[in-house]
C-alpha cells in the first residue's frame, strides 16, 4: 500500500499484523513497523504506575529506575540529565540521588504536577519542543518507552541532538515487536496494540537505524527481558521471558547513542 515511512520516507508498506481495529504495516525498504494510519493526537495517557498502589509494583518501579541509572552511569558518570516522558519521576529521583542535576519533561500535566510536588523536581509540562531547553545543555537524555509514541521520530531525535552537549549520550529503550509477536502472552500484545498513541514498533534493526539516521553514533545495542526488573512476576513467566532473550528474541531493546 502507498504510505510514507517516517524514518526513511519510502512510500510503500506491506501489512504486518491486524488485531481488531488495529493495523500495523511494515516499510518495504527499512522494515520499520508502524501503526496505520499513524496517530495524530499528542500522548497523554493514564500511566500504569499511577495505579501502582501495590507493594510489588512499587518495588518493580524502583528496580527499573535503579537499572536505568546504573546503565547511564556506565557511559555518563555525572552532569545534567534530562528524562523525556518522565512520568512519576522515579528515574529522576534515583538519578538525583546518584548526583546528577536532573530535569524532566512530561505531557500529562497532572502527573507532572504530582512529581513536582512530591519530589521538588524541575519538570516541564508538554513535550520536549515546548520545554525549549538551551542548546548543548545536557550530558545525557533518556527516552524510556517514548520514541515509539511519536509519529515523527527523526524530529524528536533532532531536538535531543540539539540539547545534548557534544559527546553527550542518548539512551533509548523500546519494546521489540518481533519478540512481542512471538510471545505467547496475548495480553501483552493486546495492551500494546490497544494503546492508540503507540505509533512505532521497533525491532533491533530499525531501532539502531533510526538513531543512526538522526546522526548519532550507536555505541552499544542492548537487549533485555522485562523479567530482569520485575521481581513480582511468577517464576514460569520469568523463565519464559528469559528463554526468549537467550534465543535472540529479547523483549526490550536498548540503544546507547552518542552525539
Ligand atoms: Zn522505511
């Protein structure tokens, strides 16, 4: 079918997956999988973590945030850190504890307000463009499950480039559509497809390609299972997820990109 790819501009795509009303197509040139048609509405969603009353979920969220901070510190020991789509700001709280100067951007005004009130953090309402940060200000920018929620990934990454210092890092995490499709966990697929703001569905190949196309040098491709930071998952589910990672179908893709 005729439709333009937001990464390589190729005008042809093929059907990839259809579930109910939701249709995904794949670019016949760069293989990027995307929702068809691409969503236009800005991303404002009820964050799962808002309902995270359970001890288990809170523990998982802290574990995830701690993982992100440890991961960033392997590349950037200190300095200014921006988390785009910071949500409840767990990552920023941990990053501040680790000595970073932190800033966040969050489109959901209520979530942003709560994070400011609870933690005294500097969090801007809106998207990265609304925040108008000065050029070359940040040592590191994190995009945790953000890049797949934009219909214009190259524009977003260009703005990340602008606000990063030369040599600064952008760390990205997205879900892997290839693994998601193979997972026998129908719920996970349904949840992901059911989110209308979810525009793009990356594979390790396309996640790397979009960072390179935006002008970054990809220093490391990382793969992991959500079981790595989900202490409350039942053992059988953990085992199933780990097996996927071992056979080369990791659920999550990490891209470590340098300006
Ligand atoms: Zn393409």
